[in-house]
C-alpha cells in the first residue's frame, strides 16, 4: 500500500498550478509508491486521475501470468517541474482501466477524484491543458492502433464493443464468423473444462481460427468477461482471411493428417 506524503517538501513551482490546486482542494491524497506498486490495474473500474509529480512509472497491457509477460507500452520518468498525467481515459471515457500502471522505483503522485477535476476545469487552465494534452495523445495512439489493425486485416470487419456475459458462440455452432479479440477477456468452456483468455494470449487475437477456415463447428462456448472490443469477419471473406494471414493458414495445414 502507498504511504501518504507532504508535497510541500517538493517545493513545486507555482507555474505547475499544483500548489494552487492543493489550496483549492486540500483533501487531495498525495501518495508515495514504492518499486512495483500499482497505481492502477487493467480492467479495474475506477475514475481517479493520477498526477505524477516525481519518479518514474511503467504502462503495460496484457496478461500477468507465467510465460506470458505483459506488453510494455511506455516507461516514463517525471521531473517535479513537469508533472505527468495517467488515468484520464477512464475518467473521460469508460470507467474500466485499459492498461496497468506501476511505480518504477519511488514515485510521488496525487490521486484526483471527479470533484477535483471540476475544480481544475473552473480555476486552473494550465493543469486542464496538461490533462487534455495527455488525453489527446492517448486518443491518437488508440486511433493509430485501430488503423494498423484495419490495414493489416483489410477486410472492413464489423466492430463490436461487448459487455460481460455476452456469448460470442456456443459449442456445436457452425463457425460461420471469425472473432478477433482486440481488447478484453473471454471465458472458454468445453469438454476439457473452463479457462479465461485475454487478447494477447490468443494467436493474433483469433478465436477458433481453424474451424472458421474449414467451415467446421465450435468445440467450446466463448463468453465475454467484463468488456471486450471484438472484430467480426463473415464467412464470405474466408479467402481474404487466408490472404491476410497466410502463415496461420499454412500452420493449420501442416497440422492436418497426411
């Protein structure tokens, strides 16, 4: 657990507007995070925004299980004269965290609740500009990721944002559509039991790639856990899928009995 901290020891310049913010909202929590401590975890539901005042942090996405290391998106070092912002996507968009952030060494941060953001909007244009600059950068990065997926796939797939409990397909159904999990987690249930998989644990994010190409049937039931962003390709585009992912298709062919 992080400890509390008196930010007066930092001697922050007034130009950062942090001293003014603390005068307006003296109830803001100032925290010290140790090496490896989490500011937020991917998938959590919360809306706090963190203003990093000093230290360093790592932004990562994906599973934290053996043999499947998360993807490091960024490692950021912060100077007290130039605070950094994390968590703004969950505040202004969905309340579910899209990435994990943990401290790298000793990190000092302010934890802002929604009412503190209201005070910034009304009184502190410099801090508001900083928040929107970070938000804009995150949106640019997200848009670039989507464009990369579309360019690679070149199939104009249907995009779906699904909620927990929605079933993608059931065991025994004809595999007439291909599902690519871009973000989120899915529960797979079949004769061998039940397991949870995230997008990064699936080959290119695909569920049941083989049955789709062969026009077979699903051996498991796939149910969304939490929330997920999924691309869906119709059976009419099977040949285009093979052209887009020839190595995966060849790999399936090599595994067939001769």
